[in-house]
C-alpha cells in the first residue's frame, strides 16, 4: 500500500533543494492487522489529510492511536498532519513515539529525519538518514540519499552532500533533485563541463527554473559558448 502523506513530506524537501520529488511510500512494518479498526482509522485519516481536511484527519488518527497506542504508522501520520499545520511540538512528540514503537523501521526513521531537517536539526537528521540506509531491505535508498544531500546542502556541507547525490543517481539516474543540486555544486566548484552535463540531463526531465537557467547561462559563458549562453538568456527573459 502507498500513502500520499509521505509524498507530501518529501515534496517539502524538493522545494528546499530547488530554492537553495515526490516519491512512493512503503508502509512501515510496525502495524496491526490491515483490517483492524485502528488501521481503518489510519487510512481514513490519510484520506482526509490528502483532501486537506486536517480536523477530520486529526480526529481519525487520534482515534487510531486510542485503539492501538503503539501503532507507529498512526503516530507518524499524525506527526505529519501536525507538522503541516505548523504545530511543531506536537509533531515532534508523535515522531518520537513512532520511532519508539518502530525503532528499526526504515520508513519511520526516514520520516523523522525529514522532519528534523525541516526543523533545522541537520546533524540529528543525518543520524536518522544513516540509520535508514543501514537497513539493507529498504526499497528506495535513493530517496534517502537525496534527502540527506539536501539536508547537508542546507548545512553547507557540500562535499558530503555531493556524495549522497551521486549515490542517489547511481541507483536512479533520473533523480531530479540530485541532478539539480549536482549542477549547482559543480558550477560553484568551477567544474563547468560537469555542470553542463547535469543541466542537460535535468533539462531532459523537466523545464529549467530561473535559478537553473541562470546557472546554465553562466556555465556556457564560462565555456566560451556564446550561442548556447544566449539561448538560456532568452529563456530567462521569457520568465521575467
């Protein structure tokens, strides 16, 4: 089963990466019978969250926890609702509970790492990302590497960020956030040929935004390719 509430959580990191995607979600293993009343309330809570009906989402998820206080997925979902509503303290409480009741579940650990990074606790976030990556059965390590890379970028740890972006791309060459940030890093480290390669790969997957068009323009100027530079400049002017 896949849930969109983690997709939305991941989208927040994508936005951070591009101002500086959404991915699938495998349900945590720490849960009760999928047809239990608690899990039914979790599913209803997620559905209400997707519709942005946060009050009903809270009601259903709180009911799930009342039925099964150790249900990690319910705590993780409730934490995301609170985080989306700006209730950081409540979100933190339930993320901690989810980790307490599913300490080895990589999905739970990744969720909490994402929250910590959004809160600016980068070092602790990286600890949880590393714990997630340590699980050999985690199905999408590239998303965790990408999250870790974004978090390290926000902490100005560029060499470590590059290592994670490259790891993500080695698993899935179409990770757009990793391509985006590798272009930024390569340009900033005076590696214009590498930057160009990442920009070209990214442009085959999505339209370039204003920041990336600016980088592309600067890279082509650096390489002495005025024709290509002017093409990017034209695209930039159309965005103004």
